[in-house]
C-alpha cells in the first residue's frame, strides 16, 4: 500500500481555508482543498459549497490544477535520443566524411511527451547541414519559422558566426516560451528546464525567448554570442 501524505499548500488569499459557514470572499459557505501525495504523484481535491460563486470555484480549481502540473513536471526525464543528439552536435569530428557531415544537425527542437513524463525529439523539427543551400537558404530564419507560435519548446542551435578576430561555431540552448502559449504549458516547461540543461553539459550560451519580436532580428542572438565583437551570423553581416 503506497504511503499517502497530506500536504499543506499556500493558496490565493481569497481561498484561505475558513471554518464552516464563515465568509469566503463575497459569499458565505465552505471551501476546502485537500492535496494528497502518493509516491511521486500529487492529487488535488477541492470542494466548494454552492453558496460560493461559480467563477470563484473555477478559479480555485484552476489554481490546484497548476500546482499539480508543476509538481508532476519535477520528475520529467530526458530520453536517450535527446542526449545522443546533443552529444553528436557537441563533438565535431575532424575526420567525418561527406555523408556524415550532411547528416549533422544544425538545429533541432525538443518537446514534452503527451503524458508529460519525458523530454523527447520534436518529430521532423530539425535542420541538417545537408539542407543548407538546397531546401534551406537562411538557417536562422528557417529555425525561427520552425517554432510553434502558441506553445513552448526547447531547442539547440549550432550558430556559425564571425568576430573581428576569427570564425566560430557555438551551441546555443534556447527556451522558447511565447507569451500566447497556455499558462500550464509555460509552467511545465519552465519547471522542467533544469532536467534537460543538466544533460547538456558544457553549453556556454542560453537564451530564453518569449516572442518573435526577440527572434526576428539576428542582432539579439549575435549579442548573446559575443556582443559588439560579432560582425556576421550565418554569413549575414550584423
């Protein structure tokens, strides 16, 4: 029999637990929330007597749902496929043949699985070096168009840029959290970010982006990579 643990949790001011038949917000009634922990899962049960407005009940349930979603995300795992892609992008093989070079990833997206338990490859959302100059003319702009406008993602982008001194390549870890993504999605992705970052050892550049306005001008990425010393990104002058 799994151990059941009763947890206390801070709730919005209007929902503080009140004794029976005491005033809750503008109404008189009873409103209670029970959080039960069984193993690594958190279950929220709420009950509001009918004298509390329907709107208040709805907001109260939304609050407990967000708590549940965030707690569930703390146990998210990163799949072996994601780790393998990172290791392949991180290590540049000097002796790689042409076929291996063409299959090398320039950029790729990662997402949460449907059951929210794993971080997985976002199917088909990648750019290969072999695509450059054929199906992809500007890898940066193509990458921007791959991002979903209304949901969150993690990404790796292998940036090629020039400074005033030399030409460089660096991996950039990007957390895409657009403003119009669902609140629950933003909470789960934000609380799961450390899980994937721990697997991406050696990443020097991290960029959180909240809208296309931050992305469409490549100056912002150039600033992350090297500030004013960067003179071009993906062959285009800054």
